[in-house]
């Protein structure tokens, strides 16, 4: 078993590197269709399964140590609580079909496996070298995603997304003027969230490391990332990005760099006509409805009310054949959240506040991950999820005591991840991020390696 553990540790660095390359860059082509769902097993799932296998020797040999680790024990508690929630959804509220619920529960475990691998299997004396290696990979990944995004916009490269049942079959689409850029991602939302997560790392490094060539390389990759972010045309992500980079650069006391980055980012954001139009529309709509006191309609001309939609059934809206003309402005993104998605999650939460109605009971998007968690896994599951980040936060905050003893890349990586996590938390108020595989897998991987790096430095001290 010890030999297997040593082999697992050797393999972990390169398997994690493979995850960093494959998950963001390989389009989500289905390999094996799961009957009764529109979920499919993809190559990234096989890769994560291999990561899970190499974790087994570590769990067998060091389970007592793992259980004593507050971060790891809180993750195991989360898995246990959410499983109980699932069983309650099957037996008590009868809102979950067991097979589908187990699939959704297993997906949450899958997304956290990269965290466990990066945290447990990368040896503490090798974590600095590994982080520098991963940083270089991320620069290359963003460059490839950028060129593919350019190809989608100007050269008719195929767009592969999974935003509905038909598209999830691997249907190749084409970008049309005014549409979002998805690049190699399954949708513009997880592309933009990925950029929000890694841009603070890049920009921290830009103002921290020395060497003109290194700075130039990072500056070019950062510019590519900003282009992808802007052309994803996600209002939520733009605001989260500004928050994330502000947190990182201000924590690093890079005040001049913060001013430069924010000004440059805002200039390019407002040069984007699509993004400018969407922000203007949102502001006009909110102002109009505040002034008139009227609610937000899902489709101009009528309102979808919460009590007309059951959270266990897909929502469908049929427009009136002769709708009356409506003068009021409208914003579908805001309206569908307020009238359909959020009320659906709240009804699920009210049905069973302690344990929720189980994974898969809220079938469609909620566009608020916190409401989704409360609805699906209840207060107990939500508290278990929060506990994970409280324990992670306690560890990462200890970095301030050894800040001056960190190398340039180490400092950029840890503080960049901190900013990225804050940006992710902000985005999750309006998007279901922790269920988006391409984002969630990378998020947990980067977080696990940052925590490992912090603990290795604290142990040195």
C-alpha cells in the first residue's frame, strides 16, 4: 500500500496538470449517455475518476489524520449531510427519484476530488514547484481559449454548449453577431467565471514578479483573459472580476497597480457595445420598475407567478397569440429570476427547511447558488458547505503572518486565489456556479493547491 501511495504522489502532479488542460479546453462532447437524463459521461469525468482512484491509498493509510484535519473532516461531513438530504428527498418529501438524486450527489463529490488530490497527494516539499508549473499551464490555457474564441467569432469555429437537452448531445453551433463567446467552455457563464477565478492570480503576478519577459508574457495572457471576459457579455462576471482583482491587489498593497488595472478594465468594458447595452438595459429596467412600482414580467405582456410553477417540473411558458402592447421596459434575466427560479427554490426550502428536498429536486437553473443549496440540501447542508469555507478561510488568512517570506509566484498564487474565491462568492448570487463542471473542477483544484501551499509554508515556520 505504501508503494501505491508513493506512486499516487508521483502521478498526482501530472494528472492535475492534465485536468488543468483538459477540463477548460476540451469541448463537452458526450462519450456515454446516461439513460433517463440528458447528462453524459465525458472524458473529463474519466480523468477525475482516475484522480479518485489514486486517492484511495491515502485515505486507507491516513484516514485518522484526514479525519483530524478540520478542512477534510468538514468536506466529509458535507458529503454525509447531503446524502441524508437525498434520502429524505426520496422517503420524506418524495421529491427525488433515487437514481437521479444519487447521480447529482456523486457529481458534487466528483467536483471536489481535485481539491482532495491537490491538498493530500502533492508532497509539501514539492508544492512550490508544482504551483509554478500550474501557473505556466494556466497562461497557456488562457491563450488557447482566447484564440479559439477569436476563431468562433471570426472564422466560424464550432460552438459546443450544454445549456439545454438538445445542445448537450454535442451539437455544433456557430457564433452569431451579438451572441456570447463561449470559447471551449459549455456556456458563457462558466467561461466568465473561470476568467474571474484566474485573472487575480495573473494580475498579482504581473505586479509582483521580476523580469521584463515574464511580465510581458503575463500581461499578454491577462489581456487575452480580459477579452474573453468582455466578449462573454456577462454583466455579473464583469462586476465580480472588478471585485476579485481589487481584493487581491489591495491585499498585496499594489495600490498603483490596482488603479491601472481597474481603469484599463473599465475602458475596455465600456468600449464593448454589447456589454454596455446590457448594463444600460438593466439600469433602465430597474429604474423604471422602481419608479412605477410594477413587478418584472418574465415575457413582456404577462407575469409568471411563483404559485403557478412546481419546482419538480420543467417550466414552460406559452405566449398569448395576440399580446397587448407593453410600454414598460423589461429584462428577461432579471424577470425569470424573480418570478420563476428564485420562488421555485424558496418553495423547495419551505417544504423541508432542515434537509431540503434533495439533489435534482430543483430541475432547472436557480441562478442563485445559495438559494439552490437551501432548497436542495436545506439549512443543515448549507451550514456544512459554509463550514468548509470557514476552515479553508482560517488557513488562508494565516498567510498574512508569513506574507513577506513567500516567493513571488507563491504570493501571487495564494492571494490571487483569495480574490478569485471572493469573486466566485459574489457571482454565485446570480449564477449556479458550483454545479458548472468546467468551472467547479478548476475552482476546487486551485483552492486545494493554494491551501496545500499555505500549510507547507506554515509548517516551515
